[in-house]
C-alpha cells in the first residue's frame, strides 16, 4: 500500500455511504492521529485498536447522524503539498476542517494557525 491515509479515507467514505455502523482498517500511528482529530470534531464516535492475527487493526465506529461524509486527500505521495502558517484557509467557509501534519503533530488547520505552524496538508473533511 503506497498511501495509507488515502486508504483510510476511502474505507471510511465507503462505509458511511453503505450506512455501516463501523469498519476495520489496518493499524498505523498516523491513522490513529487522524482518527483522534476526527473524534474531537464528532465525525466519528470512537475507535479502538484490536489484535487480529499477527497485525493490529483499528475498529472505527461512525456517527449514525451523518448521512454523508466528504473526505478529500490533498497531499499525495506523488505530489506533497506544504502550506505555511499564514496561507492556511478555512474549508468550505468554516464548515469543514483541514488536517495538517506539523512539527507539533497532527492537528486541524485552526489549531495550526493558533500554534503558529504550517505543515503538510493531509486532507479535508466536511
């Protein structure tokens, strides 16, 4: 797998469209950090790490109130997108969130502006 974040977003998008209550994705630390941001903003209810055979997996529980969840991968392995702190803009006029990988960890665009850091523009959620 060359892009684990895109795989995570695609699995979440497909599960929400299929109206599933939960889904399972392979474990990685960056996925946990992205899911933690999504949990803080109530895009998902919760997640937990489950031992499955030789590898760990992440079980994600969705908010059933959401009929649709738009997830867009911005920075890709073939073309990385880095944004300076002054160039970070709101997503969909403030209705969505942008997730950044900064030197201080994975955070939303609002948190990055408040912290005064920029970073790699991972994805948008609205």
